[in-house]
């Protein structure tokens, strides 16, 4: 992350002017590293296959949430993985924008 930020600051117009002081940039960097740590804790790449089953896939479906009511779900999912959990294969749906995973069998 530090290397990518240094490159962006050097190469991208305006990035070097985002912060008033080095201390402000440092605080931002530390908070970004914390977010990255949190993301890796949620995502835990060790549990997922190195290559997902699908990336950036348009999905559309109806979810039933009671005996008489359902709702339409649609959008682009960032990552779909098939993960073995004991005897079951679980579909793991990841959307990075909300930083949550949902799994269903």
C-alpha cells in the first residue's frame, strides 16, 4: 500500500496536494493501513481459491423472506467463489463496496 501510494503521489496529478501537512498524510496512511488490515481479516485470502469462479458478474434474482413476500435483488457482484466446507460446497459472494460476505448452500 505504501509503495502504491508513493507511486500514485508521484505520477498522478493532484495527489501530492491532497494533504496540508506530512502529519495529516501520515494519519491518513495509518488509517488506510488499518482499513486494509480489517479488509484482509474479513476477506481472509487464505480461505479462498486464488482464482474466483467469477468476477464482476451481473446477477438478478428474487429472494423470498417470508411465506408471502419476496424482493428483487440485482447488481454486479465483485467475486464469486465455490468453497468446500466439509462435505458441502458453499457459494461465497463478495462485494467489496460493502465489505461483507454472504454465503449460502
